[in-house]
């Protein structure tokens, strides 16, 4: 019986360092994976913001050209303002 206990103790002593090494390795892998995920989310947000800014710049340029064309071709200022309001109404950007 004493021999069996000695074997178990030796087995536990040999497995304990392996368990510690595996735990450390797993924590390093998990930390690196979380860091990579955070960086990917930040990059994705930056891409979305850049894309949206580009879309807004295009929309503003188009609306500006449309307003300039209406003002250039209109003879009555009141009609031009109403036409511009009608044109820009759906394109209003909310907060």
C-alpha cells in the first residue's frame, strides 16, 4: 500500500509542472487572441468611419452642385428656395 501511495505522489509531482506550464501557455494564447480581436474591432470601426465620411463628402458635393444649378437657372428667388428645400429635404443629415 505504501508503494501505491508513493507512485501516486510521484505521478502527481510529475504532472504538476506540466499543468502549470499548460496553464501559462493557455493564458498567453488567450491574452494574445483578445488583443488581436480588439485591434481588429478598432480597424473595422476606422474603416466604417472612413467609408461614411467619403459617402458624406460625395453627398455634400452632389447637393452643392444641384443647389448651384438651381440658383443659376432660376429667375425667381422664392421659387428657387422652395425647389432647394424640396431637393434637400430627404438628404438632411441627422445628428
